[in-house]
């Protein structure tokens, strides 16, 4: 299923998963310590920092029982506390996505794919 569905009194609302991924990516990029989304080439084991227009490739969204599950593959800034950055990312994305969609966020997994030194 490419779209998530919300039933309301007035009808049915369908939201494309790419829209959810794009919104979640924009939220993530606002979080302190997040440099960007990462694209992982499983075959070669290479990690690539994605540009803003293709950041949705670093995020996967699935819907089970009308609850959202997200996987973030991120690159963080060197010297930040990984646990703190991950906690802020999870809490911020969960709150804003639930406000945006009206759907409950069940699980957010954060995969740290790399560290980048920021000048």
C-alpha cells in the first residue's frame, strides 16, 4: 500500500508515504546534530550523504494498523551526544507527525550511518 488512509466523519483521507517521508525529513533536518539523511548501498556497504531534494531515500515509512513506523538513516555532526540527538529526533518527529496527520506514530528507528566534521 503506497498511501496511508485516515477515516473521518466526512470521508477518507489518503496520504502518500513519500509525503510523510518528505515531511519527516524536513523535521529531522531542523534537529540539532543532524547533518543529513544517508543512502546506504547494501551491496557495497557505502554510505552517501543525500541532498535535500532526495532525502526521502534515507527514510522509510510503513503503516500497520493505522500506526506509522519510520526508519531514519542519518549522518550526525562530530562531537554531539548520539543518544541526545536521537532522543530529540524521535520526540520531535513523533510529535509533529502526529499533529500533521492525526495518525499515531508507533515506532521510530534511528540508524546512525556516519559522522561528519562540520567547520
